[in-house]
C-alpha cells in the first residue's frame, strides 16, 4: 500500500506550493542521507517524501493525482515519470535555500552572500516603564561576522578555487534505482568553492562567537505581546551577506491597581454609603500620581467616571487612552447602636418624602398587586 502524498508531507489537500515546499524541506533536512548515513528508516522516509514532493510540486501531476489518485500517475513510465521536472531541478531549489549553497553554481550570483539569522530576545519590563518608555541594556550572545576576513572565510591574500569533487555545483547526484538523490558535496559543504587557506581567526567559518551589551529604546505604550525589531542586530552574515535582525518580545508586568485594556485603564473605586449619597472629593491614583476627582451626590454601584487622556499612551499616536473609575458602593455592616438609630431615623424621613424613590415605587407596586 502506498501512503497518500499529502499525508506523507503532513499538509492539507488545499496546501499552497509554498507550504508543500516547506513541508518537504523539513523532512528532507531531517532525513537526508547525508545527515543520517546508514539509517535505513530515514532513507525510506526521505525517498517517500521525495516522490510526494515531485508529484505535488508540479501543478500538472498534482491535478492528475487529486483527480485520479495513484492511477493518474501510472502513465507511460510508472512512478518515476513525474512530468516535466527532473529531480535535479527539484533539488536545486530546495537545497539552495537550506545550505545557502549559492557560491560557484553557474548562473547564480554569489554577491549577496548569506544573511545572518534573526534573533529573538524576551524582555520583561514594569508597568511604569511601559507607561513612560525606557532604555534597557541587554546582554547578547551571538555570532558576528569575522572582523579578520570580514566573513569571507579566507586568509587575507589567499583566494578560492572551484571544488574538485562537485566541479563547482555544490552537490553530487547519485542514482539509486529509479531515484536520483542529490547530496550536498561533502568537500565544499555545498558552496562549490574551497578556500585556499582558511582565515585563522574564525577557522574558515566566517563568523566568531561573541557577547555584546546592547542598549535598546522601548517606546512608551508597549504591551505584552508586542514584538520590536532592532535592525541588523541579529547574527552576522557571511560572504558579504547582511546581518539578521533582533526581535524583542515584550512582556509588561501587571499593575496592582489598574487593569489594562490596550491604551485604556480600569480602576475599581469603593465608596462608602454616605460618600455615594452626599458626593465627595476623592484623590484617585493615575499612572502619573494622585489626582482630585469630584464624585457627584447619588452615584450607584456600576456608575463609571471616565478621565480622558489619563490612560496609557498609544504606541504610534499622540493620543492617550482613558482611565475609567468603576464605582462600587459599600453597604455599611456591623453598625453600632448609634449608627443604627441614625439610619432608622433616616429611613423614616425617606419614606415620608412625597417623590418616589425606586424602593418606594417597588413596594407600592407590591401593595397594588396583593390588595
Ligand atoms: Zn564540492
Ligand atoms: Zn575569519
């Protein structure tokens, strides 16, 4: 029984060409005979993926396979007849990318070199730092372009010669039955060229490990999940390639009082029963300090006071978010005898008033219904 090609590559039937290529690249990297010499199982998986990719990467054979399954491919030549694309070309696009084997191949410029990898750094900052913006010094361990050979691997004055084993192609092709397996040339590691005399400083790798303390600016208004890019501070490039970028993955600590929601802040403000009834002046906390706020008489639990422009700064704009005060009226409990007397008196006066409160209207309605 043959396994379904989509299943072999672990992609959906609607996968794009790019996804198919990526999936194959992953398996190929993992199981390539060059990496796991002598591992029969890996070799079988590799061959299987190779077939699946050959069929699915060609729109014509993919369509035939989608419509008629394996029968659609049986054609004249059996499974090795995969239409127009020979295995060599198929390997060229895949392996070029992962071994960075640009050098020396006819028709392929090697001027751009190999770009350095991007780096990701997790950074935790306080709420206040996120509010004001901050500067952080972070210790980076990374490979930088070798200062001696400037990433070109060769000792000053020495040149490069075409690899004799692959004759500059960077890979060698081995025919195994139906299947041609492209192997990265071991002698030049896929570069097609060999350095005459390797640079002593980086031992011919083009890069040297190092540490650097980097100062980064964090703008005001960042939030957890924001990723900042610091250009050209990733790993160094080789053979003239650009350095990669550094990404800062931010985590902002929560505040003991404020609940943050984007640029807006929420704060629960408890009020005593009498404060809510009579109104009061409160000193409420804001991200910048205390601020006087007037609470008008008669507020209820659930009422909100919004302070415009007292929230967090927004990352890109000039406007600041709001600070919302959510009022919470506390019913007095554990009353003293005197308090009880006063409140009973209060209640008597309240029920004598002609204008109906919600409480009065409620009991009137109850009376109407049960009389
Ligand atoms: Zn070679
Ligand atoms: Zn060097």
